[in-house]
């Protein structure tokens, strides 16, 4: 039996529930626009009959308690908000400011802590270079770039050209010109990024994983996995951390993130990275969710 630090029955019940995008629409307000302004405009709109409310777990999150047609609203088309689970929002913020957001994590999976409403989110220097190493369609890339007020540079790396094209379109709609999407050959990342070694202030490796934290969205996934697939994922995560850690400059930080709570892909993976890389020191990390968000794990390291 896999021990995860949370009663198995309670965790199983949570993963069997419908996801928040079905029963509670989770969104992220643009930092440049401001959550209060977005909420005020949406709640005063005749186009959306259901009132939105602030998230208690993230500084820019908000939600609707039932399905709401948010994609057709002019504010969405203007890039004032994005659909994004609060756990995904928190991973992006943690990657930028791990010390600030470390207190939001837990040592074991479980309900998220509440974000102090009077706590300010730091402002990133306009000169930062940030890398989202496994960007996909770019939800976290957009959150990173927006949290930086569109300043600095955010490089989105992925092996899927199709997903990166979707990211480019989303960045254009959001008015974020500090994003550069770059397709890399699978297995050939080391050669492709060689000339950028030690140039990044922040690197996020949101690695492929077993996805146990998002079983509510993909309930059939548990039937499509076996011990061999777990081993391949663990090896891939370790390789990606080794490859992209080379991009971190002295004093910069590397964040490892996954949407699962398997020990081998979370705490053990973080400990193994530290054992292989004496040039990094531990900042710390932990679990964010599941409940009410999906389940995530993130851990940060600083290059000495």
C-alpha cells in the first residue's frame, strides 16, 4: 500500500468527486488588472448571471459555484482572466517567490491553507529571466508572465509545437509580450539549451507525472498505469531536473512541480536531486491540496 500521509479513505473520496471545472469554475484574474476590478466588472455584468467570489487559497484566484459561460465574456477576450486551477496558480507563484509561498504548502496532502488577505505579493525585477521548462499549452507560463507585470523574459519550452502555438495565441490575447515559446526536440534538450547555461533567475520544471492529484479530471488514468510506467516517469523527472538545473544562475532558484502525491515522484524525487547536485541548497516545499483544488507538489532549490 502506498503511504501518502493522508487517510486513504478520505483521499479516495476526494479524487472521486467531480472536478472544480464542473461544479466550481476556477479562474485567475490578471495581476495587471487586479482581482477586485475583475470581480466587480463580472458581478455587475448582465452577461453572467452567477456571481463570482474570491478564492481563499490564492491571491488572484476567483470562482463561480457552478458552471458559468466565462469564455464568451469581453473581459476574457481582453485577457483579463484565465481559467486555471488554484493549485496551478500557486505553483507559478511559488516558482517565482518560493520563500514567500513556502508557508502555503503542507508536509502531507490535504486541504489548502488560506492565503492571508492582507499579505502582499512581491514584485519581480524587470530584468528577471524565467524558464517554464515543460510549458505545454502555457497556463503556468501565462501566470508567471502576468505575475511579473509583463516585464522581464519568460521562456516557455516544450516538445509539442501544437501546444506552443496555442500558448502564443493565449499570450497575444492576454497582451503579454514578455513570453517566448520555444520548441525543443524530445531527448535533445541538453544540446538545444547549452548556450543558455547559467542565465536564468527562475526555472520551473512542471514535469510529466502519474497525475494522481488530478484523478477527478481523468478517472480512467488509474487503469492505464502500471509499475513500469511509474518507473519511466520517475526517470524522466530526474532527467529533466538534471538538464534544466544547468540553466539556473548563481543565486537563482529551481522549482520542481508535479500534480501527484506519490512519494517516489515528490519528496523522494526532491531528495534525490539534492543528493546528486551539491551545487544546490534546499529551500523547501510540500503539497498544495487536494481540496478544494487539485493536488500538487512543489519543491524549490537555490544554486549556491
